[in-house]
C-alpha cells in the first residue's frame, strides 16, 4: 500500500498508509474535510457535548448510589 502524500505540521512527509483509491490517509484526505458544506464546527461541538449528557447523568447516579450504600460497609467493600 502506498504512503500518504500529505505532510505533517513540521513539514515531514506523513508516515501513514494512503487510503484505497486515494493519495492521502484518513487525516489528510481533503474530500472528507470539505464535504460539501456540512455542519459548522460549533454545531459539531454542540452535538458532541449533547451526546455526553446522558453519560454524565448516569455517572452521577452511580456515584450517588455508591455513597448511599457506602454506609452499608459490611455488604459493599470500601474503596
């Protein structure tokens, strides 16, 4: 498989393999980045933050249960 034709920030040639039917790797492939005007970076960041909210809530619930049941030390070992 051929090497990527892209360059790094320091000016060295990229060491990753190129994608099939392309001269560039997944990082340097400009066809994906331009993508026809997709979502702006602020919209992408909002979507990524919105995906984390259920995980944060679930983590808070689990932590709450751990602190609640910590008083039952003989059933749940202390950390």
